[in-house]
C-alpha cells in the first residue's frame, strides 16, 4: 500500500511518495491544499446606461479616477466612455476603442422635440399650422427617425414622418449630434425643424459629452387657436324665479325661535313661553304652546296654526287669500331678531333665543354677528314658597308622631332606621348623674343628694332616667323619666346625639340640669372603641390636645408652676395621683381639662393602685 504524503497543487488529489496519483479527483475524494493561494480574476464587464462594456484593469483605474455623478440619482457616467465624435464613435487617447460602436451604443437613443410650420393657403382663418414632431437620434449608427404624434380629428396623416436612416447634409457629410441643439434649426429634405426641447437622458448625455444643452423652449401659438377662441359663446345665466324653486331648495328647513308672551297686565293674565317655527319653504309661521306640569291648562298644542303672519291685524279675514296679497304685509325671516318683539294678532311676543340651526343660518346668509344672536335672559327670580309653620309640641304623645299630623292629612307611622336597628340593637350608654342648679332653678339640699342613672339607647336615640333609692334619706327612687325620644339640645332644634354624652357633660332635660359624673365599664370601652365619634375618649387625641396647651406656655416659670402643682397635689409623696387629684393639679397649673379627658388618661396610664404616675404623664406630654 502506497504512503500518501503530499497533495497535487494542480488537481488537489493525494500523491504518494513515488509521485503516482492513487485517488481520482471526484466529489468527496479531493482535499483542498491550505497552502494554495486564491486565484481571483478582476471583473472586466460593466454596464453604462444599459450597455455592456468590456474594459481592462487600466481602464477600470482610469474610470474610477475620472468618474463623475450626474443629476439623475443612481446613474453614473464616465466622461471617457461617453466622449463622442461626429460619427458617434468613442475615442480614448487618440486611439479607437476596441469595443464596436454598435455594441457600445446599442439601444441608446437621443430624443428631441421640435416643430415646423406648414403654410395654409385655402383658409382665411389661418395662414400656417404648427406641426409638432419628435426627432430620434440612434447612437449606434447615427440614423435619424422623425415621428409626429397623432391628434384626434385633425384631418392630417400623422405618425411616422420620416423613416429611420442616416441623413446626408446638403453641403456633404452626415447629420450628427452637434447639429441637433436645443433652440437651433435644422433643415431636413427642404423642411426647417426648430428644436425646442429634449428629454432628460439626452440632456445628461450632452452634458457628459461636453456639448451645449440650452434650456427648453415652448411651442408657438397657432392662428387657428385664437380664431376658435373668438367663436366661443358667452354663456349668460338667466335666473328665472319659479314658484316652486323656493319650495324645492328649502323644503324641510325650519327656523325655531323661543319666545314669551307677558299678559299679566290683564285680568287673570300670566307669563307664558311659546315656540315659534318659521318655515323657509313658504314663509309661513307656526306658534306652539309649551306644556308645563301642573299648570292647570288643557294640553292644547297650538296658539297659531301654520300660515303667513300679517304685520297688522286685517279688518276682514273671511274669504281672504294671503298668497294673492303683497308679501311686504307679512312677516319675513329678516324681521325675526333675538331681543325684538313681533305682534301676533295684538299679542306682543319677545323672541329671546333660537336653536343652533337658526343661529348658523343667520350668520351664513345674512352675515349677522354672533353677539346679535346671543340669548336674552328672561328668567325671573323664583318666588319664595310659603312654608307652613309647625306648631310647638303640646306634650301629648311623641313629638315625631305629632309632626306627622302637620305634614300629611292622613298621618303615617314613622319608619325606623333598619340599619341602626341591626347594628345598635341592645347597646345602651349608661351614666350616673347629679342634679345641679341652672340660671332659673335652684336645687334644694335634698335634690343635691339624689343619684340618677341616665340610659341612652343607641338603637332609636331614646333616653330614660332612673333614680337610685336611698332609704336613710327617705328617697324611694324609681323611674324619673320614662323612655322616650331624647330631648332637644338647648340653642338647637336637634335632639341630643350620642357624642353629647360623656363624663362631665351637662344635659338639660325638661327644665332640669344634670351633670354626668361617671359611666359603667361597657360604656367606657364602647366610647374608646369608637374614637371617631367620641373624641374625648381617644387617648391620642386627648394627649395631642394637652400637648398643644402645654406647648403654648412660653415662659419657664409657667412650666415650673405646672410641675409644682402636681408635686403639691401629691401629698403622700408617692409620685402618683388619683384621677380627682390629677384634675385638681391641672386646674391649679392653669390647664383646662375636661373630666372625661382625665378619665381617658387615667384608664391608659394608671398602675395597679388605680393611680397615674406623674413622671409617666409628664413624659407623655413632652415636659
């Protein structure tokens, strides 16, 4: 078996050490030599304006250095490749390009627009015609083809005016590119063609070839065109006023005004609103009544049936034909203005507003400013409705039940608050109270010793008062006030509310003044559980209130006075005070504290001995 050591650089097959090839060069059986270099060949074929051109490396280098960019985007033309001679051959460096001209300029055509004048002798309207043509110059062989666009109904044979061929000049030589310039004239077979323009490709070709390319010109006017313009008829529009024209143009268009008629000057007269409709189709007017609820009037739809409204009340209405009379005797749309009065058969009606269509119609047709179409305020102030005076309660029965007799002829039972019934059923605020004197009543010594229990029922806001018995004082006790609606709070017309009940509060109950001295444990807990309703039972709120009062003390002596008041009140020197001693200390220190607030502080800060440490209190107050 041969040993494969090298790869053939020509075939890529394995070569043994003896030099013979053992494997054929077939797909899958060859190997690429990594030492072999790439043998690339430069591209020598390129296209210029759709023409294939072959060039060598030197030409490519020269082309890249002399390459320029023309106006049309994406099209690049080399000046060396487009240098043209009279015969259309490309010359480079004085030597003929090896590429044939018919290959280099294949399918490249220069297009010019021109005209020639043809004399007309048999018509007086015109003495010549302008024949518009197109000259095509083929670069591949220098041939020329002239075509004339066809015009409908021209009566002239149009199409190919001159077939394609190489045209010889009169003085010798062939017609070339230098003879076809914009703005110049050229004579071909006895006809003088004036070149007016060229297309974009031709202009770009001429610029790259270094030939002049003037601006385009226009075609001259033909005499027949001016003659035809004189024959045009001048159309005069005659507007004839047909009887049905107004109906056909404005049918379904209605102007709507809002008006009011004030007839309060007559007996049983009143001020009533109306709606006026003006029909643009036939200039008729209709007035509708506005139905008001509980007005006591029959719902009659119209005040004035649709028809022409006369300015003055006619003397005779029977057998009268409104259409045959003068239109100036009737109201027109120009007579209707917001803020003006119109007379409707001796009724003066004020037009105070209109709808959006009417407002836009007057602005568009009559040019009326917007401020003239603003609504007029005709609303009068509402008269105060007299209220029935509710007599004071006579003391018989419930006040709410007696109030139903004043509200309705047939009284109805008062409905209960179902939400309050489900939430507060069985919840009662219980307070102990004492009777104290007021400005009109003096309390005797016996009444001072009496103890009362006031119950406030949250389910229906009722209240009852019981008296505790004292056998030694000869007071039997019992029911002092039966359960009933809570009495009204002095200075207001509302009964006592749950937030009015707290320790230290004073209640006026039927000419008696009570002060609440204490409450049971359930009441304290209930009020502390609802701080949003019972602010004096909220510890944080109470401490913030006292801290604000203490913070307003400016001098150091006042602070020392407050501290001294607490120290003097602590006679035992234990550093703790009872609720009563704490209230007395605040009073001696010049701080006004409610008794309920003292109870709230004591319930939060008291120790096992039911006393409040002074140091803890001062720390809570920020002293």
